[in-house]
């Protein structure tokens, strides 16, 4: 009879342990998802800056470079989260052998409320690419 009572208490203990561990597991899961979102955005803007610098290196205009950056980032040009903060030298000063710098800034807002209180809101991502004009 004592054995039955002992096993009945064990089931309750497992539920209590699960209730204590579940919030930690959910926090870790959402942390992984949030990190993945931010890292994906960084990879996208790095590629967009590289695409823009490549166009500038082969002699395209500033408007074509800007359009290609937004196209590579898969964003409309009206999106204010993506900003082209640096595009140097100016179009008429680009000569073969000079370095062309393209810098892109992107603002990511955290999706989960817990991480929006930990991380800065918005998270500022910057990518800079320098290529030599051909």
C-alpha cells in the first residue's frame, strides 16, 4: 500500500519539474529564432551592399546601384528600414583603380517582447563593401 502512494506522488513531481523547465526552454527557442532573424537580415544586407558595389565597380550610375541594392534585399525602395548611408566617390569622380565604397544600414525590430526589452529597439545592422573601380 505504501508503494502505490509513493508512485502517485512521482507523477506530480514530473509535472512540477516540467512546469519549471518549460519557460526556460521556450525562452531558448525564441532566442534562437530571434538570432536567426537578425543574422538572416545581416546576410541579406551584406549581399545587397556587395551587389551594389559590383555594379558601381563596372561603371553603372548611382540610381542603378541604389535600385540593385533594394532589389537584392528584396525590399521596395520606399522601405525606410534600409538606408544607403554611403556611396563614395560620386559618380563623376569614379576612375579606374579608385576604391568604391557602398555602406548599407538596416533596422531590425525584435519580434518577441522579451528580447525587445533586452536588445536595442531597433537593432542596427551595417554592412560596408569596398571594391576597386574597373
